[in-house]
């Protein structure tokens, strides 16, 4: 029932199926903010009433309650799922107002000449989620891996390799040997200023493009990228561009010149080049962009990289994914870009994340990501071998790897990205509860059902056979999928999608127990298969956005 402006208290005949907050729509920019709240509420309610699915409606101040026709709800949602399949949810009118363009996502970004540290896992999977989400909504996404491949540490490594390196060992176990050399030269440099001097000299030679120094550095870089690509393959992550600080060393000098021309560059008593970021112009806040010897710094190369990407890709937005300790760095980066006259810096964003505490393997404290992935696979394989429900598989190790990685991703994505969290193997790999294992198990179970009986999409089905509360709860939840994606793209937090998929999995698990396909009349079985097929599609779609590869058997 819809009352136009009446102050009478009116109750729907039954409890409402949906509650729509107009305030939330205004806050998220879905509705224009320049209007009377009550008038907007009533206008939206009138619009909703035109939909044949809506049976009853009541508009209060800023809130709309409505009930829908159960038959039409079942028919519309399942028909939409059947027609749109992998596009279900992403074609929603909610996204009509979102600007679709080119999005650059910079993520992972480990340092070369080192084995892939476990600390880079969060940046890798969060960046992959953001890139997947933007892509699913129609953006042209450019995935950039901005490698830490320049800077004074390579002066130290280069000098160290000349002292302690061995080409033979480099061929056999490249990253381990470079890691050993780096540890050794760091130790020696503590008590030997000559080594520190040699490191500065090697880096100076690199900056000046000296042939032998550059040749050694290129060898380190190529070896590292090859090794990293193996790890990314295991995680199901890919990049369009492997960039790095080294690509922008020449451009960094041009940035310094631009800063100078604009009067933004100041020289301190120590001879370093700085940009004053204080509002009063009193140097109470500044960023160092040049060493006293004239060599560039990390932020100088970041400025050059940002300007180069804008010229190269003409992006509409650029997103950086790093840990929260780099918040001030990005704040200064965007501030300097704006001061240089680059208004597009307002469309650059830093997505920060917290630390993972207590990540260990049986070998002790974790250093390398490969050890974490190996451990996840081994533990999952053992759990699967001990489970009575595990199906026979051709490649159980491959399934264990995918499920183990799902467990890592879901654990990471359950809470706000900015929070630290405590790592716990036993909790992560539980088959029940809100875990990646349960998510995969639910999907595999539905795949097994569909593989055996079909997905119910052939021929007509009777919506009246899905009016039980279990089926209706699932369909009502599926209708929220576009809202969840919209919320996710607003704040770039994966927790909304994880929570949605978890609730869907629990609803599907209950329905699977209480709504059998086997032994039911053909028409009932057909309708239930259509429902389970729709759930399976949305689970798979959502998991892929999170960066999880769905398994069909486990």
C-alpha cells in the first residue's frame, strides 16, 4: 500500500520483503542531493510501484518498505540469471552513473634480486581484486607491477656481488644466491666504510648508464621477473606491464628540472633538493626529492612514473595498493603532482592495508611467499585425504593448491583492509564457518549436483514450485548482488563481497539439505535445479572477482 504524503501510520499486511533507505542512495550519489527528502522518497516509491513485481509499498520519511509478488520474483530473478549468466548483477542500473574509463592499478611491486617475500601477498591479492572488480564493471584496466629495481640497495648489491658473487651459484639458485650476497654485504658494510663507498659508487655508475654496471643489474632483474612469474601463476594473477623505478630514472631528472622551473624546488643547507609542502610556506612540512650528490629518490621516480603513465595511457583514475605505512608518501606524491599543475592527481588514490601478524610455517617464521603457498597446499591435501566426503580427483594437488589459496584470500578479505590481523592456519583451513574452504566446498557440491542432474535451464519451469521460505531467502539475497558490487566499487573493500558470498553459501547449504532433487517429482526437481544453477553461477562470478579460482570437485 502506498500513501502519498499521508501522516497516518500504515502497516503492510505482512512483514516487508525489502527496506530501501533513500538516505543511503543520496549518500552514495545514486540520487541527486538537491531536493526535499520526503518528495524524493515519494517519487522513488511511485517509480517502484510501476514494477509488476511490487505488490505492496509504504513510504515513510526517507525509507521505503515493500513486498513483492513471490511468483514474479522467482521468475524474474531466475530468467535474468539464465540470460545474463556471467554478467548477472553487473548490468544493473546502479552502475549507469558510474564513469567507465581506463583504470591503472599498481600492485604487488616487490623488490628485485630477492625471493618473493610473504609480506607482498596482501598487495598482490588486494590489487588483483580491485583490478578484477573494475574490469567486471566495464573499465579498461591496466595492471602494473612497479618493481623496486632501482636505488641505493642496488649499489650495495652490485658492490657485494663483485666481492662475494659467483655466476655459477647464480645459475643454480639465482634468488637465494643474491639473497645470501645481500645479507653478507650488509653485514660487512656495518663495520667497513669502504664497502659503503663502493655501494654509492656502483649506484652512481648505474645512474650514469655505465655498461658493465648496467649489464649486471639487467641480469638481476631478468632472473627475478622469471622467478616471480611462477609465483604469480600459482596465485592466478597476471600483469599487463612489468615496470619499475629504473624505467623512470632519466625522467626523474626532468621532473627535478620542472620543479625548479616552477620555483617549487628548494636546496637545504645539506645540499638536498626539497619541495615545501607546508601551507604557510615555512618548510614545516617538506618532501626530499634529490640527494646532495644529485641522485634521485623513490618519490622522484614515483612522480616521473605517474606523469609518464598519464601521457602513455591517459587514465581516468590510478590506484596504488601498498601497506598503510606508505600513507604519507602517497599524500606527498599527490600534493606535489597538484602543485606541478597536474589536476588529474585528484583522481589518484592510495588503498592502504594493515599487517599480517604471526604468519608461520612448520619451518618457523615465514620469509618467502612460496613457503606459505606450499604449506597451504600441503595442509589442505592432508585435510582432503582425511575427509570422508572427498571425491576422487585426477590432480588432487592442483585442487588442494586452489582451495588453499582461496582460504588465504578469504581470511585476508573478511575484515577492513586497513586493519592488522592475526594469522591462524587451523582457523583459515576449517571446512565449516566463514572460510574459503567452505566457499569452495559449497560451489563444488552444487557443481556435482548440476553435473549429475543438469542445471534445469532447458524447457520451462514452474515458479510456484519455489515459493518455500528457503528458495525465497536465496532469491532475495541474490537480488542484493548488484548493491554489494556497487558498495565494493565505492570503497574498494572486498569484505562486502566476501560476506555476501558466505551468506549465499550458508543459504545454499541449508537448501541443498532441505530441498532434494533426487526423488522429487520432475517439475519440482527442474525448478530446484534452476535455483541451484543460479546460485552456482553467482558464487563462481563472485569468487573470480575476489581472485579465487572455483573448483568443481573436492
